């Protein structure tokens, strides 16, 4: 069984112009980091011309599809009947994207089939994390 789930999604960048640009993005869930979700945007879709990835909690994504969630760099909230807004806050500014809620729910179902909510602690490698924290020695 695979320990990593990836899913391509179409995100729509919210801009001041009336037309929203569609961007490819990839959602990723890795059982080795069971609390986190990663959303990556490829280089051509970013202002910097390099891939940009954001990591945030799986719980935040789950909560944000039904009600506004998050107070830090990543904030998520429902938008209309079938969209979810993800806001990414950085020193350079705020990026807001819309993603179809159904795509996010499908991704979360797959991640939850890999690691059930509440079982994340069973997949943590505390020895490896401690070694990383101590610079490779344990």
C-alpha cells in the first residue's frame, strides 16, 4: 500500500480583475507526516517562477470546507455551494484560490482511508524526529 497520496486539482486564482485565472495545483498527503497536507503550485503558475508549496494541517482543511478556519498563514473557508477558498498569507502578500469542494473532499477521503483521524500518532517516527532535531545524533 502506498504511503503517499497525490491529487491534481484546478485552482482559480482570485485577483482584482473580474476574470479568475485557472492554475494547476497538487494536493499531497504523506503518511510519514500524518497531520499535514501539502498544496503545491508549479513554477509557471507563480510570480517567482519556482514551485511554491504550502503545508497546513489536514484538520484545518477538513474544518475549513464547512466553516471559516485558520488564523495564521493559511485560512480556509467555504464559498458558495461548491467552492472552498484557501488563503495563503506571506510577507509578499496574500494569494487566494478557489477549489471545488468536491475535489477537496475526495482528497480527504483518500487521506483518511490511509490514516484515520485520531490515529495519526501511530504513524509518527519519534526516533527519526528526535534525531533530526538533534542534528542526526540520537
